[in-house]
C-alpha cells in the first residue's frame, strides 16, 4: 500500500511536527519506512512510538504534545501542565504532566503520569488534548495553595473559559470523598465574595490578602464618571471615598501610558477620591506590608 505523505504531514503540522507510530501506519507507511527515516536522521525518536519529523528544538508545548502521544489515544495533558496550557494565573511554568486511564502502560521518560479509573471529558487547546478548565482546577487544587487556585479560577472566569456554576457542577459530579483537591476548591468557591472578577492576577492576590486580613470589602469594577468619561478603579470603597490601584509591570512602559495613567488619577482626585497605588511586584513580594498600608489608609 502506498503511503499518503501529504496526509501524514498535515497531521504532524497540527501536532507540532510530531507523529505517533499508529499515525504513521494509519497513513499507509510500515515500520520499515519509519525506521529508515530515523536511520537517515530525517526523523527524531522522542519517545517510544513518537517521532519528530523535523529537526527544530522541542519547546515545552512540543514536549507536552509528545508525552500525550506517547501515553496513548486517551491521554490528556493535565494538572499543572493543563493550567499553564490554558493560560491561567497562578503559575507560569509546569512539568510535563498527563493523565491516562489506569490500564495504560507507557510511562515516558521525564513525564509525570497520573492514572485514573474515572472518566475525564477531553478538551483541546493549542492543538493539545487537555483536561477541561474545570477539571484542571480540581486537579491542581490537590497540588497548589488556595491563593494560587483562587487566582487561576479568577483568570478562567475573566477569560470566559468557565463560570462559577460550571465549576460547582464539576465538584458535584466529580468531587467528593476520596477525590484530592475537593476541599481546597470548595473553600475557594465558598470564599469567593465578588461576582465580578479582578483585572489581573496581582489584583486578585491583593484582594485575597485583604480578605484574609478582614479589611472592609471593596467594590470591583465600580464605574465612576468624571467630566472626560467613565473610569473604573481597581478597588473602591464608596462610603470612604477611597480607591486603590495596582500597577502591572507594563503600567509605565511608555510616555503615552504614563500620561494616560496620570490623567486617570487626576480625574478621580477631581471627584474627591483619595487614591493609593501599589505595584504588582510589591503586592507579590510584600503583601502583608501592602495590606497594612491599605488598612491605615482606610482608617484615616
């Protein structure tokens, strides 16, 4: 049978130029052809039964794709790898981590493999089979702190990847006794006091620490109307006429951004609102000190 090389390359192109032995055979090529490509150094064996059909360096996502292919057709990127793949706040990098049915045998080198007897609904992002956002949050709740899970949940809602109701539904259907992470995720959902999301991971982190310190609850995304249009401070206490802003690393990346930022601050001050500003870096490095300053600011 003559193989379909165009079909095989289309498959590989959607998988970061990786193919499995089963896909090579399915395109009409036998193992003799596959072994010849490896011997000629046209293809590179990444794992047993997984091959890279070009010579470019494998980035993290390619390594994750290779692990999923190596673990079989029902394998899914999961846990911290899935959290990074979905682009959720909390962690910026993760190990190559997959979940497979309990009966699956392969354990590729350098891959963290989780085995489960429970069914998992597959999803796809970036071309990589992955656990759903809701399942990812539950899985990571067994490995990460409440703060990081809260940041991840907030980011998932902000990016329209899920809703609180969908995460609750997942907990009802898949959580419970014996399922690791259930208590942490349930706590994060129970302590979520705002319907609206914060504007960034740093803002959520500050909100979390203010909540843990029992500071007065601020309004999020509260619209104010100075003469030049709508303004929305990060945190606002209407009864006190006070606001807090968190500046990300890009806040003053250009003269134009700085001009806009100062204009925004002046317009809020023209409304009689007192403002305190903190950098995202300061929030992450010294949350207790920032919360103490905000407490004094609100009490003044």
